[in-house]
C-alpha cells in the first residue's frame, strides 16, 4: 500500500462520490481480512487507520505474563516493557504487526476494497433516486435487450421495459430520451430503476416543464388519462380567474402543447377545463361532442349521457376511445345513448310503469323524471318518499310499492332500461366466440377491438358496438342480448 493513504482516500471519494468514512472502513476491513489469511484466527487482532501518517495499522492484542506459554496470545513482561514502560502483569497490550501480506494477501485486500466501494456506490445511487419517483429524467440509450432499453442516467442505469414504451416508437443506441421514473428498487445487483413513457404522469410532467404557470402553482393539472401513442386527455384548473388554464397549456399558436406532442411522437392531446360541477366536467371531457342532457347516479358514480344522433359516433370516438378516456379522466362510469335510442328506452320504461296501480301517463313521467328506471327501483323506495314525489296519499304509494315488489319478483330481474349490466364470474373469462350467433369473423372483429370476453360485451352498450365496422345497431343489440342469455345460463 502507498505510504500515505490520505491522498488516495480523498481522490477515490471525490471520483466516486463516496464518504471518506466509508472508504476508511473498507480499507480497515480489507486489511483485517488479509491478516486472517496470513496470521490465522489466533489471538485478538484489530485494525485502525492512522489519520496523521495516513497508514492502516494492524495490532494483535496479547496478555502480559511472567512466563510465556502461548506466544500467539501472550507476551513476557520484559518485551511488554520495551513497548510500554507502564505495562503490568495481566495487562492487554497491542503489538503492531507487519501489513506486508504478499501477493495473495494484497489481492484479497484489493477484492474487499473493490466490493465495499461498489456497495457504497450502489447505496449512493439508490439514495439519490429513491425519493424521485414520479420525476422526469433524461438519458441516453446504452443497449437494447429483448425489447427493453437500458438508459444511462449519470452514474446510474435505468431500464425502460417494452410494455412501458410508446407503441410504434423506435430507438437507436446513443439516442437521448426523456422518461418518467416509475419505481426504484433495491436488489442484489444494486438499485434497479424502472422508467415509463406510457404512464399518464409522463404527460403531466411534460406540461409542468413547458407551462410556467403550472410550476408557479397558478394552474393545476387535476387528472390525466392516456392511450399511449394515440390520444390523451388532461383536465386543468386555474386558481386565478384572469388566467385561462386551457389557453396557458396550449400556448401561443399552440407552441407549448406542440412541444409535448412532439416528445410523445404525435400523440393527440385534449386539454379539458375542470369543473366542480361533475356533470359539466364529464360533458367537457367528452368534447368535441355536444351533450344534450345527463342523468346522474351519484351513489354508483354513473352518468347516462344523451347526445343527438349525429353526435353519437363523435362522443364514443374511434373504437370507443373518446368515452373510455373521458371515463378514466373523470372517474365516472359513462353510458352514452342517442336521442332516438333514449326515446325508445324511455317509452318502454314509461309503459312498464303503467303496469303499476294508480300510475297513468303523468305519474309514469314523474317517476321517470325523478330518476326511476325500473320496476325494481320503485320496489326498493320508501312509500313515504314515493308519496311526496307523486303527490299521492301514503296509502296509495304503499300499494304502488307492494305491486312493484310482486312484479319485480315475478320478472326475476330489473326492468327494461336498467343502467347496471348483469355480471357473472364465468362471463369475465369466457370468450365471445362461445356466445350464440357469434361466428368466427364476428368474434375476431370483436377481439381486435378489445371485446374479448362475454363480460366485455355486458359492460358496453349497443351504440358503442354499432360504431365498429360491419356491426349495425340491430346486430349490436342482438350481441348484447346474446351475452345476457349466456350469462344467465351460466348462473343457472
């Protein structure tokens, strides 16, 4: 080892970014390991780094005795006096040992130091990035393995898995890119950092970089939803009435939003004004479609949205993309119906209500306007509340509820037009090809558009299915009816 290690320690600490104490501990551990190779495990051996002379000192502690019987653990009083004039019988005295361990010992010490320094580097990298989850980082592509990219970020290396890459993107070695820190984990091989370019947070962070009003806290991004590589929606809110949140995010001549779109390789971005009025918020999220009216079920966070017939495909979007993103963005389940379809459904519901005693045209319309969509819902209401809604006496309301209970039990299910779709465990996994009336071509078309199981069909509506190529409204209705029959058969 060099005669003065202080310079070496300082230089290694500077180059590797490691604390001086960690390097000294590594040196002491290395010398102790090498000493065990040379001197064995006899006696008590200690290692200390002498800061003044910059040297690692090795001591073997021996007990001072009158007559030595075990040289590896004992030292005579005469020899002890030569080392320390005040030595007495029974004292434990440290005898300095030679630290020249030879080639094998030096190699052992070197391996220990390298391992300790490497461990310290890994710990530093982990500590640097463990609190940066959700941040953006920029790095260059080092290599590609089985579809995953390994990105060099300063002293660290991160991985961008294939599932976290935007579909259609291609990368070259040495190319620089930005990504979102998804997670940082410890492992036996050191810290592992996982990146993403598909996470909704990636869009949020890009806007934070481009729009100063966001970093200043004037504008806040409330939520974000994405279908990576195709389309994204973000909802924004301004705490200052004089600042238009949408305009600020778009920028002069669209400069700000275009910078984000360019980073996302052409992904379309809709910027939606957030509103405390949830109905208005959902309507904004469905833009550019124009909404006629909305029915809200707050308990189940479900909205039934009605649009003009010519706005239906616009509201649903290509392959249901617009309504899907709007649902993710707002956190509401959204069911879109056309005016003509809604009129048909409402007529069926109104006629159904007339099966109840004391219910005519006016009363059935009142029930509908009060939010009732099935006989079952009437059966579950309190007679007193129903009496207030209809303006009836409590006795009449009680007769209506009793009749509704009987009808509901006879039918065995909710009435026509009920919002909630039937669900079964089996339908969640059974493929659409098992449904009656679904041929190979239809099954393939449905699967290509994300409708792979019977449950997927039950969760959607006829308007969404009819937007698929080759499937009209009548065929869509038959498919949903077939899915219901299949699910009921599984229940039985």
